[in-house]
C-alpha cells in the first residue's frame, strides 16, 4: 500500500471550490443529491450573517468558505460584530438576516427581557454543543480553589469588606451567563447578591483578566485556552463537564424574515448541515482552524484554537487530558433544536428573577423553537432527526431536569432569586 498523502492547502482549496464538493457529499446519505432547483430557489439571495469571534462560528464561516451557501443559491457576506448586543440589534433591524447567537438571546428578544427590544425571533437550527469553560485568575491556583464551594469563603469575606469579587460573562440572557450562574449557585453563591457579575465581549475577556479587573470568567473558546497560554488563568470546569452535550449557539432569524423567506431559511440550513458535518470529521479540523483563525474571523493563533477543537485540554493547573466531549457541530443530533432546551432556558430566567411569575413555558417555546423547519430540511436531505421534541437531562449537580415539570425544577435549587 502506498504512503497516505497528508492534505495540504492546495487540497483544501480544491475541496472548498463550489464545483468540488465530493468529499462533503460523501458524508451525506446516498440518496441526497443536493443542488438548487427553480422551485426551491431562495426568495432572498443576498444574506448577511453576523458572527462573534469564537470557535463556534466555524460552521457559518465554513459554509461560506467552502462555497456551500453559494451551492444553495445564497450570496453570503460574513460580518464580524463587536458584541452580542450588536449581534442582537443588527438582526432586529434587518442589517443582518441570519446570525450566530447565544441560546437564550432569541427568547430574551422575543419576550423583551433584560433590555432587549421586543422582536420575535426563531431557532430552527442549533450550531454546536460543548466547548465553553469557566476560568479563574491564576492567583487562585496557589490557594487550591477549583470548586465553587471552595471559593465561597473568599466571596463571603470580600462581600463583608464591601469589595465583592467580580466574575464576567458575555451577555445577560446568554449561555455563558447561565453556566457561570449555575456554577456559582452550586457552591452556595448567589451571582446577583454575593458577587459582581459583569458583561464583557468574548475577545476582550483575556485582556480584562490580565489587568486583574476580574476574578473569573465564563466564555467560549478559544479565550479560555488563550488565558492559559498567557499564563493568567486556569480552567476549573468546562461546560461539557457541567452538562454533557449541552445547548450552546444557535442560528437565529427574526420571525418576520423566516415567515417571508421560508425557502431562503431552508437553503441556509442545508448549507449549514453540510458545513457542520464537514467540521465534525476530525481530519478536517486543522484545515477548518486554518480558516477561522484569520483576522476577519477569530483573529487568534491557530495552535490556541486547534488544541481544544481536537479535544486536547490543558487546564492550566498541570492537568492535561484528551476530552471525548469536545465541541461538536453535527454529531449526536447537535443541529436539532430541542424544545426542552428552550424550556430549560426559561427555567433559568425564572430561577434568577429575570421573570417574576410562572411562565407559559410551552406557549413561548412553541413560538421560538422551530424543529418543524429543521425536520423539513432533514427529510429533503435524507436525514433522520429525533422523533421527540423534548428529553429529560441531568447536569453535574445531579438535579434532574424534567421539561414537563419546569416550575418543579426551578424550585429544586437552594440558591435562586425566586421570591
């Protein structure tokens, strides 16, 4: 047998060409032929996609770079935004028509919560699971602090002195806010009463940690890895350790745009499915990182991004391991928008007092979560999505989440803001 040739940049560009997608197609069901026909042509062909400089923008970027959006009749422009607030606002006003978005944001916008202008949005596609993390300032490593209950005495002391400890997340209704809140709460720390919880855009996290403006942060990759590379932080818990295969980013649209452009949305989802499957072939990840590391996307060294994309975790405390639950973009039904994940998010809005009364959980989720759109696309592509819309799950604190009993779930927590 001859020696296997290692893929080079020229090989990658061949794959990326709109006329050379055989490799991608080989990962799809045999009966899926692809292509755009007149009856399927998008109503709107020019689409501007918002992204934030995070590893999990990869499927949007690669759908563009591999010519997949073009394959389905979409002329894509990728717009890197400065913050999640900018992501929300540009989608709301129609400057961007589709966007990389934190899981809770379409709910906050649809409900008009936490300063979000009320604008109904939908989630027909989940971008990724796993791959975020909670990182503390390196000064706490010497004190052996790795769990929230170990941090609590320091939190109590700082609060007593009138100088509460500071922790950062990326956006109040978003994923990193909820992971940080959940982690602190598991240690008996109320994130609204015992510490100062601030909002910092992801690319600015490491700089703020470096100048000692905060004690810890929760952010997506590659910024936890960057803090470790710069020797200013250490990861105490990854989000997949908190909740294996948890929901993370979504591809969001306004309800108004989706209603007017159903074929456009379906075309975009088809390109995203192909891109996601490409990324989840591990042999492609080095090439993916070569693209997403560029200045117009993440603007970070390739080596810092690639490690955790391959499951190679250096926690910054001397521990290194191969984590099988690294960030995924397609495997294990990642792209399916589970309604139960929407219900979970609403329970956290309720738990932390972002809404003051019991919610119409089912009614709100029915409007925002759109697995029906995903299923239409999956059927056309010969993909078998989950038959159910909800499932029970359990996080690291062993408290079971039953989506059929959301108010009961909310009341199980010792630390909350429910009056």
